[in-house]
C-alpha cells in the first residue's frame, strides 16, 4: 500500500540512518538517506516527498531550522523529528511550532516507531488520494463547462439564423456583422470577455424580426407609415425575447437588439437615444450592420463599391455613427476588407 511513498531521512550519524532505513522499509516505504542537512534540503525542496525523518543535533543546520525551511515548500508532508535529547519540553514545542508532525526519542523503540510511521504513511496516502480526487473533479468540471459553453454558442447561432431565415438579409450577413463587431471591440480595447460577448451576440441583432409579419418583412415595395412603425418594433421585440437570460451572451444580445438602430445624433429608433446614451455594443453593431447592408445586394438596390461604403461610414461620423467607433472602422480597412472577402456571399 505504501510502496509508492518516498521517505527522506536526515541524520548526521550513519548508524541512525541505517536503523531508520531498515524500519521504514518494513512498512514498505522507499527511503533516501542524507547525512548533510543542506544537501537534504536541496533535494526535498524540488521533489515530491511523502514522509521526512529529521534528527535534531546536526552540524550547519539543526532539525528545527531544517523543518522550518522545508515547510516553506511543503505544507502537508508528515515530518518526524527524532532526537536523543530527552526531557526538553521547549525543544519539543519548538519542533512542533516549526511544523513537525511527530516527535520521537532515540533510541528508537522498533514497535512504537513502526506503529507511528504506519499512521503517518496512512495520513500521507489519504492526502494523496484526496489530491487526486480534487484534480479529477476539477478536470471534470472544466470539461462540463466547456461543453455547456459550446452548446450555448450553437444555440445562439441557431437563434440568429432563425431570424435570418425570414429576412431577405440572408447569406453570411450575420457572420460578417459578428466579425466586424469583434474587430471593432478589439480595436477599441474592450476586454476579451466583451470581444467574445459581442462576437457571439451580434448575430442576434435582428432576432426580433421573428415577431414582424411576413407581409411587412417581405414586402417588395415601399412600406406604408403604419407598416414602417410596425417594422420599427423589431428592436424592442428582440430585447424582450432575450432580456431575461442569465447568459452574458444573451444579455449582450438583448442590448444589441434594442440599440442597433439608434443613431448617434438621436434620430434613430426605438428610443431616439443620443451619443453615449446608446450602449457601446449598439454603437459598434450599428456600423457593422449598416456597412454590410450597403455592401450587399438587396431586392431594391445593387451592392455598393467597397470604397463608397467605407466613405459612407466616414461621412456619417457624429450623425448616424459614433465618430470614435467610425474612425476605428476606417482605420482597420485591411481587416474590413479581409472579413468582407472571406465571408463573401455565393
Ligand atoms: Fe435591425
Ligand atoms: Fe442586419
């Protein structure tokens, strides 16, 4: 049972080392012996050790000092102090305070020594078992969390696609919006968590269109005033759909759904928010969404040239768009071009 346990024995007298080796081996421990406490310390501090026997009276470093040094590296390993000094209560207390687990007197009584080290080996054995279990558990929890996150992402994509399904804004629109948005979040110095949030949540910007009748959503001609008003409810519908969730992605999705049609100068909808009243997520997705819509063929329009669409983002600084976010978009023209090429519609 203890054959995997490694003991270290430190005593400046060879004969004591031999006695301890013999006894410890009876219990099944492997023993490494040191007559020099400094050399023993050098070994112990860098290695996995399970049980330590320390003499008190040694040149260079006494047993209490050695235990103190070892405890800086190993808090739980059982350490036994063995000394020929008897009747010194203060030494005993010093040793225990330094971190000794047991205190034994020389000459060692074989049966008592065996019983005590069997107990300590048992203690160590169970410490290791617990450590293994904790590691195993940690590993399992990590795996389970990864699986959950992966499934959550899949659900988000499906939800985003559901809205796209009904909408003429098809193709890779939501993927491009996601990538432009993450690029902007990164360029603006947002946290990695927020970059992830916006990447996974921006495909949900139009999820509220699920609640808009097809007769309006798919109408080829111009919308009547009343139809247009109905159309303008999709941000609020999306927000209502997503707002109750605990998931950071859905929470971000709710903010984006609600604010992606707000305009920096206050002329947007549904609330006519102005400037920084509009959540930064919304100000980012507004640019990504509009830029991509301009670049895309729609039943009522041809796709714009890349440069013309980029110029539009510049021209709308302070009007439709947050000037700082728009600057970042234009500054990252190479990234924009790359995303637009990689996710081209067939
Ligand atoms: Fe929208
Ligand atoms: Fe869109």
